[in-house]
C-alpha cells in the first residue's frame, strides 16, 4: 500500500482501520446484510474482496457485482453485524464507506500483488 493510500485507508493513530461497505441483499435473495472489505483481497489477483455475513461467515465477493445487486444498508440494519465484527475474535476497527471508492479497489489490487 502506498503511503498516500495507507494514510487514507490503512493506518490511524489508534491502530489499523479496516474500510467496510455494508449492503443488504434483496428479500428474494434472503434480505441479509453483507459486509464487504474492499481493501482485503480474497483471490490472488485482487478481483474479489473479503466479505462477511452472519450466515455463511467469511468468503470472497465481487465487490462491484454485489453492490449492483444490493442496496446500501442503513446504520440500524448493519449495527448488529458491525458489533460482531468489532468484537472478539475479529476486533476490527471499522470505517464505514457508502461505496467502493477507486482508492479502496487499488489498495486491494496492490495487496494481492504483494502477497
């Protein structure tokens, strides 16, 4: 991650900050909330990002594809999932984003190349 990307999306005074995007699947697909981690690669090329749901837990996701098929989650909809991710054993320090900003995708691709 470049210094500029790390400053913007990576480190903070309190430790590592993990960008997250919360989305809601349509009722026809279960209506669950999904957390997308746009800077954490799931595959070697960085095309897929890590994701998390109460059901199914961790997995890979096509970030842009999921965003197209879902709607933005409201804070009250993602509150329980956010609490779970910020609690042990995960203990993420999350920064919520509304969309996958270009810098987030670039950070994921770079992390995949470096692994």
